[in-house]
C-alpha cells in the first residue's frame, strides 16, 4: 500500500478529538466533460427505469463525448481541459461586452460545482434581475448536457426549463449554443455558459472568471447593499489567490482526479493528496474559528464560494461514487463541517443554489463508466445535517 496512504489512515483529522470513521457513505458528481469506455466490444444499451422515465446509457465499451481519460493514456490520470471562451464583461466605457441589465444569460447545471459557484455569486451580488439564468437537466448523455423538456418530471428546481433565450427555444443540448457561437468548435460542451443575447455569442465559459465578473463589473447597476459585497477585497487578494491555488488542484479538481483515475496508482496518489489538503483546510478553519464563520473570519470571499461547492457534494456523492472514502466530512472534519453548514443554513445564496436531487442523480446516472447500472444510493440521510446536530459517533465522542 502507498506509504502516504498508510500515514494518512493512521492519524486522525487535524485538531479533532473525534473517532475516525473510515466508511463510505455517498456518491458524487461530474462536470460537463465526457465519460469514456475502454474496450472495443459492441455497445450495449441498458435501460434503467426511474419513476416514469427511462434512461438510455451507453455501456463502458464505447468512447463517447464523456471521455474523461483517453484510452491511450497509460497514466490513468484525469486531466481537465482549459475553457475556450475567455472574454470579459466590463463596466468600462466602450467595452466589447458592457455591463448591461438584461443583456446576458447564464446557463448552468445544479449538479455541476463549477457552474453552481457562479449562481452563488449571482445571488450574493444581487444580480437576479440583471443576469437571467436557466438550468439544464441533470442527465449528461452522449451529446452532453441537455435542456429539459416540458414533459420532464424528474428534474425539479428553479428555472429548470427549456432555454428561454430567443433563438434557442428549439435547442435540445447545450452543445448547440457552442456551435452557434463557433460552428467549428471542437472542445467540451461545459457549463457554466455566460451568453450575450445581443451579439448572440458566448462571452465566457470559465467559472472562476464569471464569478470574478459578477463580483465587480455590475456594481453600478445593483442596489447599494450589494456593492459592499466584495468577494475579492484588495487586502486579502494575495491570501485568496494562494488558497485558490492549492484548493483547486487538490480539492476541487482532486475529487475528479481520484474518481476518474483508471489505474490504482493514479487513484491512490490523488486521493491521498486530496485528504492531506482536507486536513490542511481543517487546520485553517479550526485555528480561525474564533474570528468568524467564514474562511477569512468575518469576511465572506471567493474562497468560501469555491470551496463550498465541493464540500457540500462530498458526503452525498464523492465519498461513494468517486471513492473518496478515507473519511467523510460529517464525522471526520468537524471544523469544515461547521463552516459548510453555516454557509448552507445561514447564507441563503448557498442553500438556494444547492439541489441534492440534481447532484446525486447526475453523478450516479451519467457516469456509467463508474456506475454501469446507474443505481443512486439513498444515503447519507439527511443530505446535510441541521446546525447543532451531529452523527451518533461524533456526538458520543464529544460527550466522552
């Protein structure tokens, strides 16, 4: 066994008196890339009933749009591709994409952590009446994310509708938005997509940049209280950038590198790095607990937004589905658990943009290379614990 893994298993989480529970409890998510198959056998069609809906999934034998690790990649490592549309909305005079009310539409998936962080920023900054949004269906098939139809009854959620954008009403998949913007597009059909309804093109599909735009460029259009919401304050920018660097690589993307690994070596290397990073996050939040409920004490920043979307999916999806099961959050990381629940229960922008139905169904029923029978685990129950409540083992440990 990997020696790093042995060391990690043999120590409790940082600054924790709690019992170490090494059990899987849940299932996890996927982004908007592509799931792969690794053999050349004939494609099998598997039909799995879910209520009144049947899902047609390609068996592991065929490489489709969901190609997470290329068949010829012997390392077994998942490598995330760069986003392709990188323009910027600006409030500067004469900008190519000026900040205007009603001009832009945000396409998202409630399942996708990258897309959800833009939704959180949109609410934190009071942009609901300035930038419209709609959500795709949670199922990602061979053609990528699809728009829901009026007949869909299995994807409840805010603005989970056919595209409301003029000219997109008959679009069936998000890929059609990409091809409208660039008929020769050859990349992945990811969300979020920030779309300009005037120029009829994609402005940006990189979530971190959309989050940054929402944080600053519409301030002239929002009410005064929202102008004071500064997610990237000058005094903290160096610290925010440093946190982003290790959290993105080891946690946000680390769950995917663990879950989509196709060799034992790649999996162990990435899952150990993931849990060492979670230990680091636990240590930071434990030390900062007296200064406030957020990553930087009493100041909510981009770090809270970007880390939350991974942590909220950890127990319901990543523990089981991506095999990130050395520990779970609710029993192994008390400071992270406290921080996550404060955001969810006390800051509406986080709870209002979290949809556990989409999260759990997407990962378990779209990633047929990982879960060929598309069975969605029932647990954990509940998806998130109320403030002040703990799992039995944690409560017992605290009483000891």
